C-alpha cells in the first residue's frame, strides 16, 4: 500500500533537508510570521510554500555570529560583525556592526566577547532576520 504525498510535502521536506541546522521543522510548519498566502493546508498541517520567510532563532543567530569569528580569538571585531550582518541581509551592515558594538560591548574594548554574545544576539533578534 503506497501513501499519497503531495508536492507541498516534498518541497517542505527538501527545504528542511537543505536548511538543516539553521531552521527547525516547527519553524517551517507553524511560523506565525507567515501570511496566509504563503501557507496551504494539507492533512491538518500548515505547509510552507516557496518564498516563505522564517525568523531566525537565538541559537541560529549565535552560530552565525560565531562562524564569522575569522581569526578564532573568540571575539568579534567591527569588521567581522559587518560581514555577519551582511550575510544576514542588513541594509547597512557597517552601521549595524557599529550599533551592535554600542549596544553589546559592555566593557568598551571594541570587541564582542563570549560574555557579551547574549546581548548581541538579543539585539539581532529584534531586527527579525529571516531565511527563505
């Protein structure tokens, strides 16, 4: 006996496999930020269609920022922050980097350390960065 699988279900599975650690299945299926035009109903579940945006979560943002610690010193300088915000899609990544240092660099050394990462991630969460 063969189960019937819709194209929306296959697209959702493919998207989940592609994004893997950057997005959870629950984000894809039940994101509140999606408009009704980007979702369809299938078997009692809401299925995300192409072009839908899903907000990044705290841990996902943290991993992205950690990835941009190019020299491995466990600190983010302004240039590394600029590259991270550029990757996230900020309109003016240089300004976002400067502003994040103003907000999260509590000791004023010009770097975001591991201790200050929580404030940086909280600041970035407010911007609502998404993945498609």
